[in-house]
């Protein structure tokens, strides 16, 4: 009986987190790129930072994979 209630609690917490995420993502526009107060520049900078972080994460994950598999240049 205790295990069943913990499963329900976990399911409820997961459902609440999904609903919270969906509610936060409904707007979909954090910065108005068409604004008159220079938000277009801010949107471009935020996009550039996002892509920089994305590419850095890809290189980091590849580096970790190479170290784990031993694909490095060992001469």
C-alpha cells in the first residue's frame, strides 16, 4: 500500500512539473525583436549566446565520448 501511494505522489509531482513547464512555455517570446526600444539587438545577442552555449555543449559531449571510448590521439 505504501509503495502504491509513493507511485501516485511521484506521478502527481511529474504531472505538476509538466503542467508548470507547459504554462511557462505558452508565451514563447521572451524578447520582442520588433520592439522600438532596441529589443532587436538584445534578441540577436541572446540568440548568439544560446547558439554559443549549444555548440560548446556539443563539443564538450564529444570530448567526453572520445575520452570514454579512448578515441584520442595517443602516440
